[in-house]
């Protein structure tokens, strides 16, 4: 009976892992479909782009805004429209 339980638990863990992997891959591919470069996805602007930031990118949009008479690009959250970061030309 013990071996049957171990096999069952192994299968359950394997299925959960596969679904988690599919979810993460779909979120990451959604970010790449937005057309963001790796550098653009540094949402917290700390100089590096983490895997979490890549996944978060699937929920971020891009729009042009005017700041100080310059055309800038603003990245915003789809959930509430609030800006995440703004990039202006030098």
C-alpha cells in the first residue's frame, strides 16, 4: 500500500509542476508578444530584468505621453491604468 501512495503522490506533484510550468511559460510568452525588449521589462528600474518582471510584463501596456514638451513612452498597468515607468529621450 505504501508504494502505491508514493507513486500517486509523485504523479500528483508531477501534474501540478507541469501546470505551473505551462502557466509561467504562457505569461512570459505574453510579455514577449507585447514586443518589449529585455531592457524595457526592467519595471522597477534597478538595472536588471528578473524572471518575475518578464512574467509581470504580460499585464503592462505602452502609450505615448508628453512630458516637458518631449514625446515619452509610458508603461502602465492594465488593471488600473496607473503608470509603472516613463522613459523619455535624452
